[in-house]
C-alpha cells in the first residue's frame, strides 16, 4: 500500500470519529471526504465494523494491465478470426467477434464482445492499418517518403559557389 492510500485511510478514520462524536454533521463529512451519499454510507458502514483504519483503504479494482481471462481455445479462435475477417475498409472487432463465435471448441464459451474488442485493440496500430486500408495506404503512412528536390541547373546540388568565399 502506498503512503497516499494510508494517508487517505487515516483522514477518513479521523472524519468518521468526529462524525460519531457529533462534532461535525453528515453533510460536512461528505464534503470533507469528497464522496456522494451512497459511497459515504458504504464507507461509514465499513468504519463501524472495522477495528483499524486500514480497512478504509481503497481496494484494488479490476484486472491487472496486460492480463486477460481468455482460455487457449478462445484465444486461438480470436486469432484465426482476426486473420480471416479483419481486412478491407469494413474491418472491425464486431466481424472478428462473429467469426470467433463459431471457431471456439464446443466445451468452451465463446469470447465476449468486450474481450474481442480488447484483443483487437491490443494489436499494433500499424498492422491494423495495413490490414484495413491496404499496402499502398499503409506504406504512405508508415514508410519513409523520398523528398523531392527541384534542381534549376545541372549538378546544382554538388556545385560550390566560389564567389562567396
């Protein structure tokens, strides 16, 4: 737990102790905690049931970055569907999802739309652009472009002007 999380928990604990003693009102406590009514009551309930301020810390929410809850069958189905269906200007994660539904083994659930969207979004932007708009458009966007120089005289680029020295 970080120091900021511990400071926040101590602050919450102090405010709730003042509220319990009647030194401040509910509206003032909500204002000091910077929470709305429903969250205030959830925190106050956990304060009343707790024995330490540590129980007022924020719990980590959601999956860790980079994690996914896809089974190997779902992952291979999404990959196959991506290779087959994500091409052309109408390429989308919805097409990949529809294609992946039929490719998942029978004993597994198909991936959700959200999982499919995350899978497609995790692919490199350059690869998605090439698949969606084609090689020529992808080369125009991602390959280095030659610079065009306009020459007025023969060997203009390599000649020196000796009159300037």
